[in-house]
C-alpha cells in the first residue's frame, strides 16, 4: 500500500512542477535576447522531461491516480500553448498555425470529455505521441532561435546552426501531425457514435 497521499505523490508533484515552470518560462520569454531565450528553453526542456519521468514513476510505483490522469495532459497542453503564444509577438511562428493547434486541442479535449461521459473508449493512435515529440523538438529550436556555434566557438559557416530554421523544420512536421491526429481522432469519434 502506498504511503503517499492520493494526490500528492511523486508523479503528481512532478506534474505540478511542470505547471509551476510555465510562469518562469513566460517571464523569460518577455525578452527576445539570446540569453533569456536560452534559459527559457532550458526551463521548457526540464519541464517537458518530467512528463516522461512522472509517467514512468506512476507505472513503476503503481500509483496512477484519477487526478494524475486528468492533470498530466493538461500540463502538457499548457506548457506547449504558453511557449507558442509567447513567441507570437516576435513573429517567430505564423499566428494562424497557433490558432489551428489550439483549436485542435480544444476540439479533441471536448470530444474526449463527451466520449468519457458516455462510457465510450476511443483508442488513441501513435500520431499523438509523434505530434508531441515533434512539437517539443520544434519549440526548443524556435526558442533558441539564434545562430549557435557547435564546435568550441569556432566561427566557420559550416559549424553554425540557425536554430530558428531548425525549429521551423520540425514545427511544420509537428503542425501536419497535429492536424492529422486531430482528423484521425474525429473520424474515430464519428465512427463510434454512428454505430
């Protein structure tokens, strides 16, 4: 039997930590300087890494809770949404794509709530997992934004990577997967309720 409170157990504490990182990341992103963007990216990377850790701990310790199952996906959506919105004033990403991403999350969350209330289980595809991986990778690149020298500061064109361009490469892949996974879930939902 677990000695932890049903809510305040290690996995849930990590999820709450992830949410607590959001204001710090947002404050750092109020400035578009290379230094603050670097530290905002570090906060984002550490926070998103806890997503894997808290899920692993919950399964290993056998302390998956309803609260955790509710809060974990919310934390993921909040930190991704915050990062995307905070980059909009700098015109680093197209605003319309952010709207599509947020609309997809709102619609799918609503459909999941309806399905759950009706006792309907809709199997999630791996598209959602791939979407999250590419979103996180894209956001890290986009927040770093600037040119970085990857070999002890040697100033050679072949050893310089523009992180914004790298981030946009992954961002467009993430965007396609976001729309694709949303349409896939919607199709499954319609198929189930049409029976």
